[in-house]
């Protein structure tokens, strides 16, 4: 048999007089020990009995909770009982406060001659081996000289050690100079610069001195010859305009691992060529060549004549450098405006191992073989476009240096991928871009819509071209807004910054790639855009997709309206009669029965010449109105998931559009039929929630907090009093939280709890807290003992009623009281039923 909860035992002792208390202790000893160990209120009579007894078990049980009971701890400490001292004092450093430990020694003063203090398990014996400050500082107040001496010795040693550590820390601490922050250093002299360059533990930025003559370059060369600087440090030096060539070569050679610097070092051109050859993707080579050319360490003319291969050199040259542009203009001028030499350059670039100058020479020699031929192995745009240092990118680097007429002429021959990379990465002039669009059509701009990082400005620039290929690329590859996606799938034209009504015959066709991408997509925004398309194929894709579902009736009806507007009533009828939606496993039609009924009513109205489209439009407008939004929120916002309301709002904004919470319509719906409890609770914290809804949300929250309550979507919800008599209560850790909330909210009264609340264990757990005197134990903020005089009188009346019930059925018979406590854990009836049954058994 389970033991009674300590709240029930506490309530029994609270009702018992002194004689009954003494009689109950041996009869319900296990329950009493559990009560004393807990934080539940202990009646004054029981406390006096325990303190007056010499029962070690009872006292030890009370010690276990003494720290939670304030005055009880002081009274136990004042007993001076060495058997309780260890538990009262605490064996871990932070288990007790210094004041509590001092109280133990104060009580020990009267019983210091008791051998238990210094016995094998005594407190003094234990502390003599302790080295902790928190345990020994209070021991200075003890009446035991040897313990005091031990404590003083240990504490003095701790203090000395702390003083030495503090002094040593001050001596070891060196503040860095103000100019030497941990992430950046600014040496003022060459000596400081050398130390910073040698500091292997520093990986931050070094700012070279800017004053004229502040850097002794000869000294740095000598230092480097004695012990080479690291590659990263050499990089800091060689980008400086005054850096000697020897240090620059050292940077190149260390990075390419060609050996140490010496008198026989190779010239920079060979070092760069080796770097270019060894660089798989060209990026490491670009990081060397670009800054070198920009700083002047590497003359551009020499780079074009001496460094190879040409493809990597062209891709690595800095684009905004004036000298680079001038040198490239001179090279492409040799190629002229005919496509044949340019084609030769492109064909040779991937495998050509010579320099840029040698490449142009070779291309001119091969020109006759390329006359009259188209672009080699043409390719279309790629999505997303990859910016790679390949032959096409190198060719475009030369193309950028050509004059405008030559670029216009060459554009006639370039493949789609070259045009795409030109538009994306090379920023052609407005005149060149206009010429390309005019000569090749607006679809050539589709390559610009390359990836998800395409900016809104570029998107806004491309949409007005009203080109199917461009629209398809925008839809599939860029982050369009929902309105823009709906526009693309609808085939409407874009004019003056907006999607305009377009006759069905003038609408833009959808490319096969776009339709396939939508069909295979798992992106909900892509699929929802089909509802505004008016396209029967896209409508079937949306309804058949297992990855997206229409949740609002407003969007279902809008889809039928758009389909009717574009393809007429027959297309709507075919969709309503459709039985096969590939991708769906369910047999029933994906549209809701109410939408199917509305659609068929519109078709019937069209047959009767009453305007079926007007019927559909009116129904769609009503579903998207404030009343329709309120209806949807009431239905979806009452879900069992904690975020059901937020999810309902998201769905509404996604499928119908953003809008304020329809408070007036929600309040009207609640007045007609009470809203679901979960909906009320989720509405209450929102801004501008009407007072009537917020008030009813309090009762709804109370109902939902009952562990046995299951809300229904229909019917009037029960009151708290009705729930009290129908649903069993639950106790968690000795507390019936639902009853506490219900009573605090004024939804149930104490007499109701006493008479009809069940099981008895839950009502007793509640009453033991609700009826406890203010000075008998801890209370909570919700405790009725802090309320108004009327509440106080209610408590007194309830105490009298409980006492009368106990006196009526159990009187002073300790056997009856003990039996009631034995029965209560499994008893399913009310408190009066429990007392009646217990009295009948023993009486």
C-alpha cells in the first residue's frame, strides 16, 4: 500500500489535538517521517512533540528540512545534540550559511562536555581534517580549543598563499604599449619592425611606418639574408612601394616553394610562371600577380611578354588598373575587328602554354584556318553561372579591351555562355548591352537571372522585357516576390512597374523548362503561385502536388476565378470533374467540398445565364473578407500545436495576403457561438484584443490547464464548478495546481472543493495549503491567507466544516485517522466519502 502524501498527513496533524497527535505518531510513523523531511507545514503540536522526544529518527527527519523552516533550525541547533550536529552543520562548503553554522556552535557551548562531539563520527573530529575556508571560518566560534587552533592555522595559510599569488601576478603583468594592439601593430622604427616580423606568435596586421626614411630597407635585406622572413611577412613588405626586388622575389619563392633566396635566384618572371603552372584554380596566382602589378613591383609589359600561361595571366590581371588596360588595348589592336583571329585566340587558350604576347602572335598566324567558322563548341547559359578562370573568361578579358565597334561585331558570334558571363561579370556599357539585346533578342538577358543572389534591382530591370525565357530564368533562379511569381505564371505583361490585365491571346507562353521546374519543385511559394496563373496544367500540378496544399478557401476560389477568366467555364468544369491528380494518393478531390459546391453552383448559374463568373468572384471576395479571415482563423487557430495560431496567420498571409486581425468579426462569432478555448487563450495576449474575449480567455485557460479536460469544437464549455464534480483532479509534487488556480480566480469555492472535489487526496493536498495558518509554513503568492477579509472568513468557515466532518466520522479515534491516511492514496471518492468509509470500518 502506498504511503499517504505528506500534504494529507500535514492536514491530519493540523486538525489533531495534543492527545491525538501523540497517538498518531506511532500509528503512522512512516508517513510522519516523510512529512518531517518535506517542506510541508508541520503543526505546532507535532513540532513540540518531536523536539521534546529523544527519538533520533524523528529528530533526524526534522533536521533534513530544518534549513527550510527558519526558526525550527535555530531550535534544533539550540539543543546542542552532537548526534544532530553533523547534519545541521553540513558537510559541503555551501550547504549552510555562516549564521546557521554559528548557531550550531552556540548550542554546543552548553553540551561541550558530551563525548559525542569528539567521537569517531563527531563534528569536531570531522572538521579536524578539513581544509575548506567556508567550513572552518565559523569553527572559530566553537567551544573546542583544538578545533579553533586548527581552523586558525589553515585560514592563515590560505591568506598567505592568496597574498603571494596577488603579488606575483602584479610583478608578472606587463601592459603592452598603447600602439601595439593584439590584432594590429604599428612599429615606429626598423628595430621594432624586425621584432614584429620575427614574432611567430603574432598573426595580426603589421602597419609599416609611413614617415619618409622610417624603414631601413638595407637592414631588412641583411636580416632576410641571415634568416628569411616568413612568406606572409614578406608579403607585407613587397607591396610597399619602396620594397627592394630581392624581398619581393623572396615572397614569390617562399609561396611557390622554389627554394631559398640567393645570388642565383631566378628572375621574377620565371617565379610567376612557375606559380601560375602550379596553381590548379588560378586563385593563388591571382593573389600574387594582382597586388604585384598594382604596387608596381611587376611591370605589366613584362608580365604580358614573360609570364605564362596566357590563360591564367589574363584571368589574374587586376581589372581596374590603368596600366593593365593600356597594355591589353595594345595587344587586341593587333587582332583587329575580324572574328577569325579572335576565334583562333579562343580555340588556342585552353592548352596554350606561352605568354599573352605569344598567344596573339600565334593566333594571327592561325587566322586563315578560322575564317568563316562559328564559335567553337557553343554552349548556352548555365544556372547558376560559375566564375571560373577558364578560356572563355580569359577571352572576355581581352574582349573588354577592344573598342566598341569591335565588341559589337564580335557579339554577333559569341555563344550564350560567353554573353551570359559578359553581362554578369564584365559590366558592359549601356550601348553595348542595348546592341546585344537588339541583335539577339531580349531572351539573351535570361543568363543574367543566374542565381539566388540576383538583386531586386536587376529583377526589376529584367521583368519589363516581357520575354518568356527571361521570365522562366527569373522564376527558377532568382528570389522573386510572391506577386512577381504569380505574374510570371499568369503570362500577364509587365508595364509601368506593375502586372497589367492582358487578354488571353496576348499572354506570354510558359517555357517547357519553367513548367517542368514547377512540377518537380518542393518549394511551396512556387506551387502556390500556380493558383493565380489561370493555367489548367499548372492548376493540376498544384492540386496534385504532395508537397503543397491549399489551406484557405479564398485561394481555392481565386484559382477557379483565374481559370475561368483565362479559359472559360469549360476549363473550370473539367477541373471540378477531374478524378486523376498525379502525385496524390487520396482518391477524393483535393478541393474542399464547399469549394466544389460553389464551383458547380457557378457553372449552373452560367447555364441559366445568371453570370457564373460573378458568382465565383463574389464567393472568393467573401472568403477573403474580414469575416472569411475570421472564420479561417477560428478553424485553424484552434489546433493542438502550440504554434497553431501563428501558423494559421502565416497561412492566411501566404495564401490571401497580409491584413489586421479581424477583431470585430471574431467578437461577433464568439457572441454567436463560443470560440474554441485554445483560440481564446491565444487571442488574449494580442494587441487590441477586445475585453470580452480577454475575459472569457481566463476561464478558457483555466479549463485547458485541467489535465483531464478535452475541449470540443461544438457546444457550450463547462464551468469550473461543473468540471470539479465531473473530472478527477491530479496531484503533482503534493500540489493540486488546477484547484489553486480555479480558487484564486474565483471560479470555485472552498465548500465546493470539500464536498464534490475528487479524489480525496487532491482536495486534501489543496486544502492543506489553502487552509494553513499564515505562520505554520511557506505560502505562495496565490495563497488565500493574503486576500481580503471575505476570503479570510471563507477560510475559517472551511476549516470549521472540515473539522466538523472529521469529528462526525472519526472523532478522537486514532485508528480511524490512521485508516483514513492509509486509504487516501488509492481512494477515488470525495473527502466526505473517505471520512465516512474510514469511520464506518473502525466504528
